[in-house]
């Protein structure tokens, strides 16, 4: 996991969507609260995005991904330095797929296992 500078991470606001990148996978979460004294961020996971065909970031199209719905999972308390602000252009199409029941790439069954 690559770390973001601490100065930018402490500027997160509640309800902001953030991203944690690791290798070819992105965890998107909503900020609940930032604990500046401990430099940690309380987040509520929304989705985990992985490549379908072992491709690298950024994904070329939304058909090339596997989307795990994490909205029913547990909240996380992780260092703010691991997160970066998520861009509107990357999140809006993913949220649309997440809320569309007809989307075949949304995987709910294995979602909790993916965070281990």
C-alpha cells in the first residue's frame, strides 16, 4: 500500500469518498470521522474494485472490473496516510453499477472475505 502525505489526508471531511489502492485493487469508502490526534480515519467501506483480467490501474472500462459490494460490512479505523481522495470521475460510474441490481459484475457473496 502506498502512503499519501499526512497533510492531505488530514483534510478529509465526513461523507467524503476516499480510496485505498493496493496493487491492482481499490477500496472505496465513505469517511465517517477523522481522528487527527491519532492520525486515523474511521471509514465505512462502499466497494472493492478488482481487475477482471489482471490488468493494472486505471481500469480501461467498467466491463473490465469485478465489483464487490461492501456496504453491509463493518466500519474500519485505518491510518489516514493510506487514503487519497477519490475523484468524482472514477466513483460516479462505479456507484451507478453498485446501485443497479441488473449489473452482473457486482459480487456480494465473497465481499467480506476480500478484506482479509
